[in-house]
C-alpha cells in the first residue's frame, strides 16, 4: 500500500497501518509526523521524508526503513524488530529499548542507548555509522552499542560516554580511546576475538548501506564495559 502522508497526521496513518491486511507500506512525503509505526508487529514501512519523534516507539516486530533523516527517540522502548535510517538521527536513539536492532548510516545525537537493557534472549543492538553526541550509553544496562566513526576524524563519541553504565557493551572504532570516561566504565582495546563477536552486525550494516565489513573490522576498536567495582552495578545487580 502506498500512502501520501502529506495530508495525514500520525494518528490517521497509524490507524491505516494497523487496520489494513497489507503487510508492506510506502509512506511518501513524510514531514514530522510522530509515532509512526508505534507498537506495530508484522509490518514493513518504507518511509521517504523526515519522520518526527518516537518513530517506531514500542515497536514489536515490524521493520521500518527511512530514506532520509529521523528525529529524536527513534525506537523508544522497542521490544523487537528493526529500524534502518539512511541518514542521520536525533537524540535518545533507542531510549530504553529492550530488544531489536537500530542501524543509522550517519550521525546520531545525544544520549544514544540511554537506559537500554536486555533480559534472557531479549538483546538490543544499536549501530551508528558516523559519530554520536554526549552521554552515549548513559545508564546502559544491556545490549550492544557500536559506533563505526566512518569518515570522522578523531574519536567519534562525545563527552561523558557510559555515565551510569551498569551492563552491556560498547564498541568504538577509533585510533584513540574515548576520554573523560567515568570511573564505572572499563575501556580496553578490543581483541580480534571480541571483534568477531560484532561481525554479524557489521555485515548487516554494510548490507543496508554499502561498504566492506572486513575493512571496518580491520580497524582498532575500543570495548567499553561496566567496572565490576562500580557503585552503580551494586544498585542493579544482586551479588
């Protein structure tokens, strides 16, 4: 189904998507409509334009592809599915996401992966192709965040990376390690074996956007994990 979004607000678009027997939708002329695809499962949305905040919030298994930029809070509290952005995105990407995957070709804003978490076989993944702003992985409790820093000079993450981190992992592709890390974060150069653990996501990234996974993984990566002695860990993990 093809929907010209120019004359619809988000409630009308989402109603059409939910109630239609169709599984695939092309949304053209999207301009700032919020909550597109929120809570859906079993649907595929191909969006041309710029969706508004909370794209794919509470996503429950659908796939959303954006040919353009996305705004703040994409994948907010998503349960499952995939969001693929052929452009840049705003702040709080993947806020509190619990599973599923988000791939962004370009840059992302502040607080990417804030409060993301995992539980048993629910495991969220965020992959950013360019750079990210401050507070990457703030209060991260699970899952993996990968920043490739493609075309970026210097370290591709901002200040206060990993503040409050108490679970999960981050992989930062950079010659230089992030600076000014809080004491509750350990930062070590990733081993070849550790880089193999993210190959699957590198291959998915280049499948979406082009490039060479081998070339990406030949570079130096820094792996960030919670410090086992961190006071934050004691708040959230039973020993």
